[in-house]
C-alpha cells in the first residue's frame, strides 16, 4: 500500500525547560512510520513561543525527517488567525500538489488561516487530525491528587481557529487528552530507548527532564505522550477505540480557575463531543489497544525507512 501523504503542524518544544516533549516524539514517530509520507512541517506557538518551536521543528526534522522536508514558520499568536504566513503558503502549495491529511499537534491558527484564506483547498484536505476536545464535564486529571487539571491547550490557545474548522465540511479526527491518558512513558521505557540507537538515545536524553518534572510535580509514574496518539490515529487507526460524535463549542465553568475565581463565575470556551448531539460530526478517539505502546516505542527507536 502507498504511504498516506500528511502535513504536520506543530508547537515542538522538546528541549525547552519544563515544556512538553510530546511533539518531538510525534515527529520522530511519523518520520519512522512507513504508513505515512510527511510532505511538510509547519511551526506554531503553543507549548513554547514560536521563537522556540520553529527552530526546534527544524532541528528535529533535519535530524530524523526525510531529506529535503520543508519546515515553515507560522503564527506566533492567535491574533494572526487569517494572516498569510510562510506556513500557510507552504501548506497551500502542498495541497495544490496533491491531497493531504493535516495533523495539527498545536493550536489551530495555521490551519484555520488556510481554511479562511484558501477555502477552495479544503476539498484537498482528506482529514484534520488534532489533539483537542473533551466529553461534557470531563476534567483532564492524569493522576490521583492532581489539583489543577491540564488545559485543553491547543483549543484554548485559539478557539476561533477551531470554530473556523467547524464551519467547513472537513472530516475531523480528535486524539484528545482522554486517549493519551492511558499511555505512560516510564523510566524503563527511556532506558530502552537510550540503548536502541541514535534516535532513541536523543529522545531519551531530551525526555528525561520531562519525566522528572512529572514525577516531582505530579507524583506520576511517567508522562503521557499526548501528540503521539494523533500520529497513531493516522498510521494505525484500528488500534484506537473511538466513536462518531457531535462537536460544538460552548461556554462553561473554567475548571482551572481558583476556587475564588470559580465562585465569581469564571468561564471559558470548551470544545465538546457527544454521540447523541446532532449537527457537526467528528471522530473522537478515547482508548488505545494494548498493542499501541509497544508499537510507539518501536517507531521511536527504529531507523527511518529509506
């Protein structure tokens, strides 16, 4: 079977102190997966400022990506939704060359800008896979005793970009916190990666501080590799349980606010899914099969396909 052409839009922060490493894992996973052909990478703000995410995306792509894979600089803030950046131009050119699945690992500003500026290209987007969404009432708590839930960061950074996607007929696939919360990267996993070869050793070294951060601050046994599940949703969709659901944005209580702020009515937009809700649809993944984690570790360690 021919590889599925994809474009990765990412807020890669691996190596930035106390910042997520999962985008870096996801990039290497994609580069090492023969099921997909990465036609381009674009950077966006999110886990870190664009001044960090863009050079890191270039470094990871240069180290592990296909030769000549372009990396484009995108939006530095949500206020640039609808502004043409190099990322928007690069994604548009790639779509003009052929259909793509867009894997959005960060805030959706670059993708939302493409949809607004070049709506005629939506027909060439096979699907948008993103790390966002929740069920009504769901709080992102990965470990018992976690006082403050994780944010739905990619959505929270630019709800208007998500609204732009909901206004299209594009197929939407969600690989949210829920599906990744079942997968843990632990110390022994990093030890095996460290001895597996160049890519595994590089990733293990860069992930060790992040593992220590989760252990120290959350009392967790490891960390969840959030964005890796979005790549798996493209390469191995059969390993992720999911359901078709209505998708919408709704104002609701801010579960990350302080008790005083909550008592004062602090609220924020939420990206919600419910199978019973009519209207705009999307595919929501919620649980990986047991075979997923061994496959992920194998992909992180293996050499890229020639």
